[in-house]
C-alpha cells in the first residue's frame, strides 16, 4: 500500500513540476510601462458630429436612445456607422465569429483604418476561435490595434491555458460595445456572429441592443479606455507572433461577400445607424442614461464588492415597489439571488422572470443550475416563463415583431423596473456574471421603453413560453397553443430520462460558481 502511495506522490510531484515549468515557459506578459491610450475627442465637424451637437444642445445633460430589437438592423447599424466613421472606432466584444457577419464587419473596420480612421478592437480571447492570423494581419495595419482580454499564452492547444492559469482564464470580458467618432455608441446583449444578427440558416437568438448619443457616449468611451488600458488586457502581438495572413483574410471576406447571407445584409432595410450617417437621425427618447459596468480589475480577481456591477444592479432592484420584469438568457440566481427575488415577491412586488426552457437553452449546465431554485421562486409568488424554441424562424424577423424582439432562442439580458427604468446590456443573472465575468450595460430612465419591455413579456413572449406553476405540491407546466388553448404538462417539457439524469448530476456537482 505504501508503495502505491509513494508512486502516486511521485506522479503528483512530477505533474506539479510540469505545471510550474509550463507557467514559466508560457508566462503572462507584463503591461508595465505601456503608454496609456485615450479616446479621440469628439469632433463636431465629422459626418456624425453636427447631429450630435444639435441634439446635445437641444437636450443638455441628457442622452438620446433608440432600441435595436431586430438582428439584421442591429448589424446594419454597426456596418453603416463603420462605413461613415471619420476619426475613430472603438469596439469591445466577448465573441467575434469569422462567419458572414463577423467578416463583413471586420472588413468594414479594415476599410475604415485604411481611410485613416483609428480602430481599436478589444476582444475576449475566449470568443475568437481560429482567428489568430486574421487578427494579427489586421493588427499590423497602421491605424488598427487589437488587444485581448486575459488571453491564453498557449495558442495551440489553446485550452492548455486553462490548465496553467485556471483562475485567470475563467475570468472573461463579456462586454459588448461599439463606438464611432465619439458621437454614437451601441451597447447591449449581442456579440458579433450570424446567430446574433439572424443571418443565414443558423438558429437566431432573441436579443436586444440600444443605440445612444449624447452624454452616454462620453461615459461609454471612458469605460472603453479603462478596459483598453487595464492590466488583464494585452496587446495582440504579446501573445500571437508574426505578421498574420492578410491573404487568408481577403479570401475569407470575398467568400463571405459572395454568399446569399451577405446579399441579405446588403439589401436590409434602412437601419438606425444608416440614418445617423445620412444625417437623418431616427426618433429618439431623450432622458437620463447611465452606463453601468464592472471595473476591469475584476478580470484579475482583486476587486472589491463595491467594484462589482452586481452591487449597483442589486440596489436598483431592491428599490422596486410594484413590478419587476426580468429577461435573462442564463438565469441561475444562487441562494442569495433566489432569496432576494422571493423576498421581493413576498413584499407584494409583481416579479416576472423569463429564461430559456430546456429545449431552447444552448448551455444545459446553466438550465440545471436554474432548476435548483425554481420551486423556491414559485412558492414565493414569482412568475416564471421558459421560452420555447421557436421552429421555422431561422431569420428571426417579422414573426416576432409583435413582441418587440426577434429571434428563436433567448439571449437578451434586460429588466424593466416599475415600468419606469430599463436595463439593457450583457449581464446575466448568474454566478458567472456576478463574480467572474466583466459586464456592462445602459440603465435608462424611460417609462416608454420600460413599458414596451413589460408589454413584450405580457403580450408576446409569454405566449411562446412554458409557464411552470405549482398545483398543490406538484409542479406542472402550462403550454399555450396557437389557437389560444392551454395544455397542462405534468413533466418538464422534452426532458427524457437521460436528460433528467444529466440535470440531477449537474445539480450535485460543485460547479455553480462557474455557471
């Protein structure tokens, strides 16, 4: 027995030495001595400038906002703003795919850089699979800079970075922001990829962005600068060697432009961004808008609780007195969150929460984490909705217009408080968003937008959702039908025996903090 223990100890020691050696060989580069870069100041002489000046002078101290519920319109807004940029483009995203939409938008950024526009692209390293050489080629352009948030210092196999730096690599930047010429900002829940913009035949996400002008743009630019110059962020050349492969990028762009999906984008309806470039701004609501964001030091794990976005959102939610409508694609409230929402409901607040059903979710582990708290929430009086996967809506457009959103699977992160304030951003109500990921969003004082969100939940999305309820001590699911009838299901929809086993196993594993 002792012999086997000694062998095991030798193996463990050898693995530890290999691990230490790996961290020495693939050490995280330092950012010490790096020059601080700031956003280019707003220039009123740009194409976007006069509109911003006129709007800000007429609405001093406020910001103008317009929601972007349609996926293709949200992509076109970014494309047209990039095409109209004259001074700067600052963009940060958790995921950027090398598919049709991702390549078209990257090409628009490249064109802008070649016109003399300064382009700063900040990406989380988790969401750029297979794009190292393309990004390196773009980074080599005179006006194009790419930086990565908590990148793996091992590029192939990239997953080895999680072995060498497990805590660091689990801290991701989940932000999504797109700023042009210091005049316009788009923030919300969408990453860059076909599924987020309802392009092609991929299942489209139900999601939401908001376009803002005025004071909120200045605040968003300051947050971008804070991240761009932060310790978790490294210049691309610090982790990816070589000049990249521009020929491969050009070939990929040409192939993307030749697809029917690209033609769909080109022929899309006029977008809010296009109207801004044409100096015909879309109707906006002018109001108080706050940018809420985590301190990027969260990516190092050295933050205080006061630095967390969750603390700010918790204070806002705690002040709700009548109604809270919350949409969270990934909803795992944890013990504290479940107790918080339960207490809110028991105090008389009408709490309604929508998340994905088992069928609709793309992260089964998260659904398993949600299931653990479902009964407690229902017992306290919280109303739950679980969005069904919506078949036959690959484009995610007109079929869901009445709900105010477009898509076939939930990805939005938004809440409406007392039909007066609305949050639109990247924050999911789960442990990962609360404690690990860096998040951001707009908090908008707008009864009109807040009421529209509540109406979308009441009149649109709830009719396309399973509604779990308690019938005595037994949980049942109400299943609304197209003809207006409601079927009652006695088991969670589309969970077969193996699925139930998987949910049980995932529930008992100590992984909730990662969800």
